C-alpha cells in the first residue's frame, strides 16, 4: 500500500499544513504508519462492521457519498489488501456504479461509533453484477439474508486510522438487543418468582 501522506497531503493541503507547521511532522509520522498489507487488527475491525460509507466521483468531478450495509461481517478480506462485499438492491439510481465505470477511485469510512474508532481507506473499486462475477466469490459473500445483485471489490491503495475526536457514541441495535434481552430475562424471572411468593402469602 502507498503512504497515506504522499497520496493525500498534496498541493493546497500541503501548503496549509506548512503554514500551520504540521507538514514535516506528518511526513515523518506517516512513514512509520505505512504498511504493505492489512494487519490482523485491521481485518478484525473491518470484518466486524455492519456498514460503511463510500464516495465516488462523477465525470464532472462531483463527489457522491453512499452508505453500504449488511449483516455484521458482510465485508470480507480477500487478500493482503483487497476487500469485497455483496451489494444489494437499492433505489436503482446507479450513481456509484456509473461513477466507477469512468473513475474507479473511491474513499471509504469504516465507523465504530461505540468505541469512537474510524478507519479511512483509499482504493480502486469495481462493481459487477453477480452474473459477471466469480460464482465462488458470490457464494462466499452470500449472507443468506438478501440475494446479492452485485459484487463490490476494493483494492486498497492507502489507509489511515483517524482521530476519534467528535465521534458520537452510538449503540448498535444488535448489542442493545443482547444486553436488554439478558436483563429482561432476569427481570421477568424475578417478577414471576415474586408473583408466586405473593400468591403463597395471600393463600
């Protein structure tokens, strides 16, 4: 993978950093953050997500951001620096798909609101229909919930773990359900026990 600073801190961005006195610091800092492939921690984080955001560019240079979601773990790591996921039926505007036909560059945000963690990924993407994709890959990415219409593949060019500042604390529905479900079960059992004890006292 490429150095994130070399890719993103260019032109006016670099000029602003120089004016603030941060350019040299970032250049030294990101040399040590550059890696050739995804680490075990990177893979664990990505494959634990149930959604991500992806931006693409149209032929006039306008950016477009779209949300992609699925069952937790729907994004899988195929290689040292390649991701893939099933893409489901949407509103049929085909904006991301059309943009990728002209320019395959994308930027992704993987968010963990509970732990205030954010992973930024720059890459090149392809979005193909399942009929044009490898059947083994389609079967591998099938979550069993919703039939995939397309397969999205991203070759990571660079990545960066971002600052946790200002990320709000949001609790995923499945975690809330697990926690509340356990507590509700205990409360219901206690309630039934108290009702039985009260019935005996009245009797």
